């Protein structure tokens, strides 16, 4: 889209580069999952047991930062509730329950997902350790959502709204004024050498000058990594506010922002 800005990069050891391994890309994976449920709307109401026993084909990675999800183990929740928990609260269990269901329960789900993953350029998450996605690739996922060029406008806005509910506010959101809406997804990953990765990617809805930003970092302390993401976000925001570009045409926005 003309005028829709983007910036992608990764920080490792104080240097900026464009490619780095990342934990996972649930936005991309769920972009592939959602069309399955769009074709059969009743599946959104399907309830799954929120428990690790429901995941038999994947290894659920340990989360460093516990999710803020309100879901309780042993209870049953709808597909829609699990989608929201994955995107708004970075809930790994909800995420892998959805993949398990989409791949191995929905008729022809695995073949349809594989085809969609290929179209999107998103790696199938069958092997967690082999997952790689660049900052540029992550940014592309958010552009697909913003332009509503893969899902329809309604579903794109719903996904952006769930992402805007994220309670994580120490990365991209910390670098912009509180009044500016941010639809973002953070990711974390402990590495075998004792270091950590922390990434935050999303869309900053600066009025008339929206842009996507993806910052991936690696280091020893989360507080230091958060400071880097916050500073990069602040610098990009200030640069964008100085720009003068044509007013943006209509595109997908978080539902709550559109109501405002």
C-alpha cells in the first residue's frame, strides 16, 4: 500500500542486521488456520479441552514470561477463545491446541494448511527448533493484515483487535504515546548458550501515517533487550511524525480503534 511505512531489523551485540532466528510466528500460522474455520463457520464454536494432553504431535516450548491468559487448565474453550488467547496473550498452549486441531482433526486440514503456509511464505511449525523467520518476513504478515489482502476486512480487523489487546507494553508500545494504538506481538526464546531473544513486531497506527515495525533482539538480560526495542520504537515514531505523506486510504484497523 502506498504510504504504509515499514521498518524491520534485528539487534544482536549492539549491531543492527536484517535476519535473525525467531521463536514462532503465530500471526502467520493463524492466518493459515483461519480460512479453515471461515469455510465452516460452525467450527468457531467447537470447544477444545485446555490441557497439554490435547497436544500429541508437537512439543510445547516453555514460556519465559507466563501468559496473561484467563484460560484455566481442565476447562473447555471455543476455537475463537483460543485464537484470542494466542494473539492477545501469547498463550503457547492455546496456540498448539489450535494447530493440533487444524492439522489432525479438521477434514483435509493438514493438506490445506501446508498449501496455505507455502502461499504465505510461513514455515510449518511441525519442528519448533527448525523454525526461522526474518524480521522482514514477520513484517510482511502484518502488512497482509493491514491491507486485508489475505483474510477479509472483518477477520483482519478482528485479528488486529486481538493483537491490540496485548498486555505487553515494554517494547514497541513503550516508544509511542499511550494514545496511539499498537497491534503487536512479542516473542521470546531462551538459547542454549544462556542468552535470550526478545522480539516485538506490529503496526503502529499513527494517524494518517501508520507503519509496521519489527525489532528482534538478542542478549543476556530482558530489561536490556526491552530498552533497545523501546528506543528503536521511539526513534522510528519520531521520524514518522516528521514525515508528510498523503492521507492513507481505508484499510483494516483494530475494531476498537475504528469505533473511536
